[in-house]
């Protein structure tokens, strides 16, 4: 008998008919003799609806009451699934975050899980029931309901799997697994059989939307084996696990892109100690995340600094940087929101030379200008014109021969 945690996203439980399908899938797992804990998101569209209601009552609401409101979406989905399971003869009991309890800090809207008491879930499993747990939510030490932020249900599932020492955590979504790139951009994108935590973490942080970055970090830290698969088919998914020799032999595992990027350049900044702190600390205090940073070689005791932020933060960041630049006596601030980041990711890059130069060569051959470059042991990222994103992804995908076997045979 195995202990499996299954997580279903909003599209997987988007209608009552879909919830019934999920119930049948859960019942099948129980029939195989496995203990099952199910973690659910709110039904698709529910969170947007709740945000709309908050807007209708006036202004932008944040903090405690917004978390109370948004957490109600999962209450609906877990109750409906528990009912659907009972209706087909599969006993179940639902739990809200505070009923488990999943204890978090008090950062409303972006809470971090601190601990999970599994005794209530253990008792339900011992009785032969399915435990249905609300994702995305928890409770702080003062008894306040909290939410975990974007992708929080993935994090809930992985955290529960870790606390229960589950054999597997299955993440059910609307795609069949992790692909070498976005199938909407490359028709020959290939589904990966398995991928390492590090590769998945890089791909998630660089634009791949299948798994939330924090959930992958959690899985890596606590060695939780993940299976990403579709709730709409019965095909095998992608295993996210420890790196092995097979993964090391694959030079590039995938190509990602992120159009949610904007670039800010501060020109002719006096090149002296403390400049970087004075430039970036106000952005940190404004809760603006800075991604890639490039500083040019100093000329005449001055240098240029360029960095990227999200498009959503671009206008606010420009305002802050202009103020800082004036104080620093920099000559000019230039912004550009028409950019994108294209990246290649692969554990095998550690032991194979020439991967970055090949990427640069491919982009050059396609007359795609590189504006910024960032590297790590297993990734290379380039900032390019947003309009050339899809073209760059397809060219790199072909150059590193990541397509399906059928597509390769057609080319031959």
C-alpha cells in the first residue's frame, strides 16, 4: 500500500462534471489499495470572481480580510469533491487549512508554511477515508486565515506530501506533463519522461507555468517525488525527481521564455562604493524584484547599470530609479518594456562545453540581437526583442534537437 497525495488545479475541478471525473480517479487509486490525500484549488474562475466582488465594495483590499475572502473558493471545491466521493461509495472528509492545521506566518497574501500537524489526516486515513484538503491556505499563530499566494495549492500539496512522508505527490493539471518548450510555440515540443528538481526549478523561474517555483523548492528541499500529469487523459506524465546519470547525459532539457520582462538602464553612474546599494535598496523596500543585472566596465570613473523587472512593476520602478539616479548624479535613465527573456536549461550543461556559444550562434544566424546575458551552471538566459520571442524559441529548439522523434524523422 502506498500513500499518494494528489493535487488538482482549478481547470481540473472547474465544473461539477469535472469534479465527478476527479472523484472517479480518486476512487480508482483507493481501489488499487493506496491511501489518498487530495489537495484542491478553487474552481476555475472563482478567485477572479471573488476579486471582482472585493473591487465592487470599494478600493483595493489587501491583508487579513482579502485572505478570508479568497480562501472561501477552496471551501466550495473540497466540499463538492467530498460529496461526489461519498456519492460513489468512497468515504471522504474535507479539511480547510486551519482544520488540519497548516500553520503559516502572518504575511497575508503570501504566507509561508511553518509546520503541518498531520494527526487529523492520519486519523482519517487510518479509518480508510480519503482526506480532501483545501490548497492555498493556512492559519497563523493568532488564528487568522492566511493564503499562500500564486500557485499556493501546489505548495500545499508538496508540503503535505513531505509531512506525511508520502510515496508520491501527483500534480494534476490541464497539460500532460513538462515539455521541452511551449507546445503552442513549437508543434514538435516533446514531453519529458523525467526532469531533475534543479532543471524544473530553473524552468519554473524562467517562465514555464506548469509548476510554481516555491513548490519545486519545497520538493527539492524535502526530497518529494513529483509526477506532473493531466487530469483530462490517462497518459503518463513527467517525473520530477533527483538528478541521475540519464539527466546528466541530456545537454539541454528545455527552452523557456518569459515575456513578462522590462529593462531599465541607468547611464553614467559614478563608479564608487555604495552605488549599487543606493540604487537597488529603494526597489527592495518597494517590494520590487530585480532579476538580471549587468554592469558595464568603468570608463572615466563612470559606469552603466542595466537590470530587469516585471512589466507590472515597470512604471513604479522607473519612478523610483529616476529619483535614485538624480541623487546619484547619473546622466540618464532609459526604460524598455518590449523585451523578453529566452533561456536554455539542462543539467548536462555542467559537463558539456560550448552550449552558451551555440545559443549565441543560433540567435546571431537568425539576426536576433542579444541585449543582456545571464548564466548559471545549468542555464543560459538572453534578453531579446519581445517581437522575436517565438522565432528564437523555435530556432533554439531545432538547433538543440529537442523535437519529437516523429518530427525528426520527417526532417530526415
